[in-house]
C-alpha cells in the first residue's frame, strides 16, 4: 500500500493543478475584497477561503489515508446521508420559514444550512455522494446494456435531482446529467439507448419551459437577447416573441436581465493579452460586477491577467482532465474506473459551464468555478473528489479477468485462464 505522500505521476499533476487553481482563486477573492465599498466584508472572504482551503487539504489527506476502496462499500450510506441533508432546505421553502436561521434564504432560494462559522450547501455534498453511489451500483452489472436496464439508474437519479431543483438550484441539476451519461457510457451502455434518452429529454423541453420560474427563463433568454437584431424583433413584434421575452424586457435588457452578462464580457474583453495587473482595473477597484468573487470570478481573472491568465486557468483544468482520464483508463478495477470518470466529468463540465456563462455562451445558472470561486462547501467537496481520484491512481490492482466493461460475443470471449497465460506463460500448459 502506498503512503499518503507517495503520489503517482498523474497524482502529482492533479495535486499541482488543483493548488494553482486555489491560489488563483484566493488572490482574486482578496483583491475584490480589498478595494471595497461600504458594507462589504473587506478581506474577510479571502481569509475564509484560506481556512476552507486548509480544511479541504485536511479532508483530502484523510481520504488518501483511508483509500477509495475502503470508502466504496459505504457509498449507499453516504448517498442516503446526502439525501437527508437536502430535506431541511426543501422543508424550509415549503413552510416558508428559515427554522430560526438554520436555513437562511438567499434571493428566494433555500440552498444552505447555517452551521457555527460555516454554511453547508447540501447540493455540493450530493454531487460527490451521487458519483460514489452510481459507481458502486454500476461496477459489475450488465443489465444497463438494454434500454430497460437504464430505468433504475435514471429513477435513482430523479430523487436527488428533484430535491435540488425544488430549492431551486437549476445549475446543479444540469451538471449531474453529464455525469450520469458519462458514467453510463463508460460502464457499457449502448450509444443508441443514451441517444434515445437524450432525444426524449429534448422533446420535453417545451413542457419544462412553461413550468420553470420566470427568473429562470430570463437567465436563458438573456443569452439570446445579446443579439441586437433579436431584441429589435421582440420590441417591434411583442406578440410573436411573447414566449421569449416581453417588449419591456427587451428594451431594458442591458440594465436588467443582461446586466451581469454585459459587465462580465466588458471585464473579460478589457483585459486584453496580459490584463491590467493584480488588483488593478475598473472591475477590481469598483463594485461594477455582481458576484465577482463567486460565480463571475473568471471575469476578474481575465480583467487582471488577460488572455494569458485565462489560458493558465484553462490549462489547469486540462491537466486535471487528462490526468483523470489517464488514471481511469489505466485501472482495471470497475469501481475505481467509474469513480474516476465521474469526478473528471463533474469538474470539467462545471468549469466549462461557468466559463461559458461568463462569456455569454451559456445561461447564467449560478454555478461556481471549481477551486477558484468563493465557497467552502464547493472547495472542500472538490478537494475530496480530487483526493479520491488520486487514491484510484495509487491503488490499481490487476484483475485476473476480462477488462471491465468490455462486452465480447460469447464465442470470442476469453476465459480467465487464457488471460492468466498472457501474464505467466506456461500456466495453462499440460503437465509433463
């Protein structure tokens, strides 16, 4: 068994990339707090993020010490605990109460549980618990090779997705779908079946569009209304485009639903090649961009360090993705492979969605940038996720069987003895 500090080559790449992202995040949070207007917390957010980083490092070391194989049998219990944590926010919303401050609402959403000195976001815990439970369920099964076999994974997924959606937290719901499809695909689900499921989901989009809240629709339409031509069409023909936006919303887009998007793109574009420098620039020195330390921290990075800073951030996520793929593809243990794919998909998809959101390529969903945005629950959970990925790279046993999730015709299937003969020539030879 490897020691905690005895990392593999991809393990070192994962750790270094994660630490660089955390450092970029803390430095960006610090400057947005230092040049503050009345009522802001000053550098307090940066200090809290440092504490969260230390807690994340401690939990990551604990995960490495325990090992993913020891944690694996408890996957369902962790999933159940995460489901229980989702109940108080939902109950607070339904009863329209904060339970004496235990579940404080923010902008009409009930997503946090207030603990002494810390606010826990249960949906962040669910992300990791969901991956663990799904990997444990899929590790040895083959029934999902049929369309009917996909029903159970989707039904199990509906429970946490519904609870999270009702908070409401549309961003996390959208994030878990790529995780589900990626893990099913790696586990051996047929592409045709997954494609049929995606098409069925797209067919329900018009129905779902009428059920979501008005402000959630505005987040989607805000991206479309970037087009001046479309805004003019809405203004001139309001009845034709009433399902998209009202005439007033189109007229006040830049100062209304598109305000964050306009200033985010201005902050990114004004950074140029190398940016204004650390702690400099209008979008750092003045509070022009809401949530600049959180959801829109990537715009602050671009404003300070320009295209080169953005390239460094993207490079770090690319390193995490490539190293994670190397770890997942090189392990023959089914649970470890699925776990690695789930973690890589989770972090990569979240990073792509957040960066696309700040650049106006995707709707604003309130999704944070992993390891960079301010937030304790997100940072600690992502640190644990990377620790599990590194743990998989440390423990890669060779299984004396066919490689996981390889489905051969029966007549071509090889026996475990034939696989063993490749490793130890002569094992299957007849005795002399």
